[in-house]
């Protein structure tokens, strides 16, 4: 009976840290992926703003040319 008790304690003690370590690693990876997505979204929005501004300038120039 002592062997089965020791085995049960040993298996439950070694199982919990592995599970917690896996959850922590998953959280770290998800945080890293979310950070990359947010940074790329900022660059995309900045580029979109520049494109819209350039388009607005072209429209304004075309309107000025047609006024005269």
C-alpha cells in the first residue's frame, strides 16, 4: 500500500506544475501575438491616413484647375 500512496502523491504533484507552466506559456505567446497585431495595425492606419491625405490633395488640385 505504501507504494501506491507514494505513486499517487508523486503523479499529482508533478502534474500541476506542468499544467500551470503550459497555461503561462500560452498566455505569453498570446500576449506577444496581440502586441504584434496591434503594432502592425498602427502602421496600417498611419499609411491609410497618408493615402487619404494624398487623395484629398489631388482632388483639391483638380478642383482648383477646373475653377479657372
